[in-house]
């Protein structure tokens, strides 16, 4: 088995795909650079990300799949699943072999895997659109912390940008230590220093706007009052808001 | 702000509003042009779920729970001895904006008891919406529940600022309304629906000529009726909602299982359980009409005036029409695929898309997530044919036996699965 190690970028991945075809590799797996590869089981090659190679793969796939399906395919990488690159490679091989847009061929295992992963990603994106809870800091910044299952920041950015266009906001993924910050003009990716991550989190919470706690109380009060006790259904409740999301939900604390 | 006072009002006025079940925040087309607050162009988001499993999407409150009317089924009725409260217009505006900015909600659902008179009340509801839109450039969702008896002018103005308007028909039958809501009558309840419908039509016409003409209730109108408070049949209910959908082009008709709030010999006894299963069956029926191409009389009619509580209406229909099955997954048209028990809209779409590449077998269907435990009795696919011929009742028992947990305790009022 040969392991192609790429730099966790889209271009790096597409370069790896190029190399698979160029070197006619059969028993091959593409892996992210931050994963441990069991040395015993095979050879590893570091992929050198190459814009031109990536573009050639992209062009070919867009030609067969169309732009939208191609983009969805790349999106699947955001799931960060350990062997998801293999599933994408299988899908690409099937596409190239049949020279046909197989995106909806649910009966084929490679396609089904891609579709199922997309569905999971989309569910997590929806959850983050729903479960982000902004707090207002003294300097007017609305900030929120999240720990999503997948790397969904790139998927939620435009939603928050168009919705909260007149307020500064920051959504920070503590699991991946990166955030998106909107400065009233653009959204950019930001990183808090590792050793200040906790500090920053506490720091922000100390500088809360004076009304913030009051609005949190009002929200909790609303959440309680709008419940109909005689219709209680905790099973359904938990199905909609699994416990791992409660940490940042004001109404559940 | 006097926070404690606001807190108290909020708890009273959210509590009084919670029996209105609509929580939809979809269907509007209000985009954020320029740098303003809010955008309602996508599908609505459920930001949280209460312990009863219902979606929390909107800040759903009454402006006041004072009321001059005395509808028997309502907690806010005049003769009920409860705590009363009233929000000021600005308080509602403030709450909405602050909740919205924190991503708690998609917007506001405002309704009210009637104080002084219908117009006086409606004016204030409209004022809240107007301030949000004009003073605060707010593009979040606004649903106003109109006040029965308010003037056409106010209804029209409401339509300029709201994404959705609702007029609650309250009870499925005229006689029920007469019995329980003596201050209201059927005709005056329907009149505003017509006004709103006209407004929407005029807007659509104008929009063809002038692109930028101001929006008018872009998410349409909806209504709600309480079920289980009078002795209406499901056939009665479906007749009424079908009429409303057709005549006034409503977007949604909601069903609210009656929650006993008062002991009176005209009403179900106080400890009667909320008819949640029945409510769920009615929603499933509604789904069958809206997404599964069923006709109302296929589901309920003179011979079957009430829905089966033990099994869902689609399965029930299939059992009554066994001669139409088995259906061939690989050749039947979409319309028939939709009618297979265990196959939802999304599954039907997947099947129709996937079979273009190659005929599908049982394993593939299973991997695709089709609920074969039910579908298996009703389908043919590659290398598969249902094992036995079943007679209606035997098949019903067989399915019930194997799907026990599915049908027993767990019901959602917006369950979309079949
Ligand atoms: S008019 Fe509305 S608020 Fe007043 S009693 Fe009747 S249903 Fe309740």
C-alpha cells in the first residue's frame, strides 16, 4: 500500500489525485498530513501541492460532473473523516471510468458514501446556523463559541454574513482553534494564540455588555414559558438537541 | 429597562401564546440588501426545541392577554381568573431585536387578546411590525395573527410589513364555533382571509409591471383550528382545511390538539389527554395532500370518516387498496413510488434518480435508507418479489406486530415520516 500524504488543502488533495493517475497507482490511499500512518504497512510519499496539477484534475471533473457537483465533492473533505479521501478517490475513479455524471447513482457504494457524508455535513451546518448563541461584549462585538463535529465554518460564513450585516461578530471553533470574524465589511479567518485561547474566552466573558446577562435571563424565561408541560416528550427533545450541543446553548444551562 | 417587570410580562404573555402551534418561518423572500439587520430568504431555522419536542423558531408572544371576548377554549377569555399583562409596543420591538441579534430566533410571531376593540388592538400589532421594518430596517421574519373584526385597511397595512398573516378559524365546524365562541361568527372569521388573498393577488399583478413594488405578505397566510374540543370527525376537519386551502390559497392549516383549560359541560373533561396522536395523523394527512399527490377523499370520506390512530394514513390507504400493489420500483412512475408505505419524498426522489443508472435490487434499496420493514410488502425490485399474498387485516397485524415501538409512544406534531 502506498500512502500519499497531502497538506489538508483542496489543492493538495487534487494534486494527490493527479499523482495517482500519473503514477498509475493501484493500491493507494490519500491521507491528511496530521494523521499517524502505520509505518509497517507501506510506503509514504509527500505530495507537493501543485496548482497546475490541481487545476487539470478540477477541469476534467467539472467537465463531467458540472461545477455544482464538483464543489459538493470537495466539500466532503470538510467532514475530516480519516479515510474520506479514499471514498472521494473511489468516486472520482468511477466518474472517470464511466465518463458520466454519476452524482445521483445512489445504488453505487462510492456515490452513496459521498451522498451520506454530504447529508451529515449539511445537518451539522444546519445545527450551527441554529445553535450559535451570540453574546454581546462591551465593545459591541457579538461573539460565540462552537465545537462542531465537522469543520463547518466555511459552510456557515455566508449565512451569518448576510443575516448580521450591521453588527461585528466572531464565531470561534474551539475544537479546531480558528474562527470567522466579520468586521462590517468582510469575513476573515482568525486564530487566537494557543495559550491565550482560554484566556481570550474568559476575557470576553468578563467584558460582557451590562445588558447581556439580562437578555440571557429573558431568553431562558421565554424558553421555559413557551413549553407545554402536558405534551412533554423528552425523547423527541433529545433527538433534536443531542446533549453534546448543550454546552453553548444558553437556554439549556 | 425594568428587567424584572419585563421578565414577568414575558412569562405571562409567552405562556398565553404557546397554544398557537405555527412556528414556520419559511417561505419569505426578504433579502438583506445593503447593510441592515436580518435576512429571511432561506428556509426557516429551528433555533431550539422545547421539552415537548416542538421547534422554537420565533418569539411567540401576545401583546396582551386582556380580552373582551369569552371563548370557552381559551385561557385568556374574559371570565378566566388569571394574571393579566400587556407589553408596550417598544418593549416588543426591543425584545425582538435583541433576541434576533443573538441568533436566538428567526423573528417574531405576535398575536393578542382583544382590548378595547378589534381595531385598537390590530393597530398596535401593526405598529410593532412597522417600527421594526421602517425604524430598525429589520429583515427578520414577522408573523402577525390578525384580530377578528379589525378593518380591511388595517389588514392591508399589516400585509405591508408582515411576512405572514394568519386568521385562525379556531374550530373545524360552524356549530362548534357557535357553541364555544359566542362572540365570533363564521362569516366575520372568513372575511379577513379574503382581504389578504386579494392583497396578495394585487401585489403579484403589480410586481409583473413594477419589479420594486412593496412586498405584501410574501410568505402567504395560514390558519389554525383546535381539534378535539368539539365532537367533529376527521372528515369534517379535512373538509374545512381543504376548503381553506382551495378558496383562500392558504400556505398552511395548523391543527392544535385541545389542551383542557377549563371545566365546563360543553368541553371535554379537565383531565382528558391532549389528542396528540390524532393531531399527528392529521398532519400526516396534510402532508399526503401537499407532497404526496393524494386527494382528500382518498384518505377520509363517508365510509372512513376518522383516521386510524394505530397506523399512519398512507399505510391505511395502501391496506384498503391492496389491488394497486406490488409496485415495481424500477418502472413505476414517481407518483406511484410516492404511494409506497415506507417511502418518503426524499427516498422516492433518490429511487427515481438512481434507477436511471441501473435497475435497483433489495440490498441497494436498504443501503439507500428506504424503510423496507414496511415497504417490503408492497414492492417489486430486481430479483425480489414479496413472499406471500396478504389479506388486508392479516397484513395490518403483521406490520403492527413488527413495528410496535414505531407506533406506540413516540409522536411529534410535525412528524414527516411515513
Ligand atoms: S378573542 Fe382570542 S384571546 Fe380573546 S378569548 Fe377569544 S380566543 Fe381568547
